[in-house]
């Protein structure tokens, strides 16, 4: 069964697209083809892609009843400009975001968007601040890990090793 993913666009975006279309329509004809350009406000990154954990406040033993109010993971991301405004749009090499998983990353996440458990949430910042998701709080006690993977704008993962933070759930 397939579900259609609908994204509501802000009215300002819709107006901007309509205005851009009107301006382009009034430009007249020319023999040169229009070439898409990268957004001037959202840089793209070049070079090898990688993600690693710099620091975290997640304790080695995590008790859901007494964990810190906000958990933090600070990351070092290279080769990808973290971009929240293009999440869910067409992929552009060197742009993307971070997706967080619990314990494993399904192979399907490298081929298509896979936004269901063990997927937890996504962020577009090198500083990941979050409250413990209920899916983690109700997981079986024992060793677990948060996996942080680089994803393209369309939510498909880049094929680079994920960063991880291990903890024991009590």
C-alpha cells in the first residue's frame, strides 16, 4: 500500500513561484536555454561526506525517568551543507540534513525515504537537541545506540558511515 506524502507550502513561497513565472514569461525569447542555479542563500558543500560525534550529554546509562530534560549531540559534518528549507524537495548534491535512528538503519533508507521506526526524527543542524522520544523510553532495557546519518533533501540517505552514540537503557 502506498501513501501520498503531502507538504503544505507557505503562501509566500507560492506567491514567489508565481511571481518568478510571470517575470520569466515576460522576458521574451532567446536562443539560450535556462540553466538552474543553486540557491544563493543555501550553499552546497563539496568534497568527501562524513559525520562524526564531537560531544554529547547523553549519559552512558540512561534512565527514562531521570534523564536530562534535553539531550544534546554535537556533530562535525563535512561535505554536506545542512539545509532545512529544502527538506522533502529534489536532492542536490552537497545539501541535506541529519536523520536519527534507534539501533539500526534499514537498507531501504538508502534507496527511498524511510521515515518510520527505527527512524526517530530529522534535524538540519550540527547541534542536535531533543527530548527522549517515547519510542526509546519504551524500548527494551539494555544496550542501544542512536545512529545519525546524512540524508539528501529527498530523505534518502547518502552512502556514508553513520555516527553513533551508545547508551544502556535502564
